[in-house]
C-alpha cells in the first residue's frame, strides 16, 4: 500500500494542483491532499472552505482523500502512514525552495519527496495569481475548476 501526500495551502485549489493530484492518484494507492492550517496567515478562504472545495473537485477520484494539518508535514506523514510527498514543479524558480524543504523532511524523518513537472499549460498558475484575476473580474475559465470559479466570483462581489 503506497500512500502519498500532496501538501499545500490550496487557497484556492487550481487546475495546476488538480493536474498533479490526478496524476499522483494514477500512480499510487492513495493520495492524501493535506491543507496546511496556518494560524499566522489569513487566507481568502477558510481551511474548511478549502477542504470543501477540494472534496468537491476531487470527488471523481476514489483514492484521493482530503485532510488538514498543522505543524510539521513529517509529523502528519508519520501519523498517517505516509512515506512520500508529491510536489509539482512549475519552473526552475520553484526548485530552490522545494529542494530545501525536501532535504529538511528527509533529514528529519526520512520522508521522500517526489517531484512531478506541472503540465505546461499550467506552469504560470498559482493561487495568488488566481486571486488577482478574480479580484479584477478577469476570466478564470480553464484555470480553476468551475466550483472554485463560482465561489471566487461570489466572494469578490460579496454576493
Ligand atoms: O501551497 P504552499 O503554501 O506552497 O505549501 C507549502 C507547504 C504547506 C507544503 C509547506 O509550507 C509545509 O510543508 N509546511 C509545514 C511545515 C513544514 O513541515 N515545513 C517543512 C520543513 S521545515
């Protein structure tokens, strides 16, 4: 049984995240998508909302579970029988930070990190960019799943 984790803030989940999650789901027995509870950083969506959106947009994958964690990712891995982290790499600029985290996680608990290159059509995407586009009424089609786009539109217009 190979259970891996895709960790992140997911504020909100984008099609770039979904690309990595779905490809990981095709490779491993179980993929746990773990939302970081960050008490020092206020997001646009609450952790409950992010989890709810992730559940909705991954419902077609029977082996994807959504969870949340705080503290160290390696402690979440130990508590949940997870031996590897799967992360997407969009560009070389992601690499330095990701390598540092991967090395720290291996050093602390022998948790491996496996990198997957993001599909090229999503290599520019990030949750912050999505929030900017949404804030100014830009077109989100193809960038986020429809439930996320409609939730963003409602949040931005206060409807
Ligand atoms: O989507 P993000 O914000 O880039 O995700 C970052 C995340 C959640 C993967 C990373 O910040 C994380 O793992 N945080 C938990 C603390 C931790 O274990 N840090 C790495 C070793 S010091």
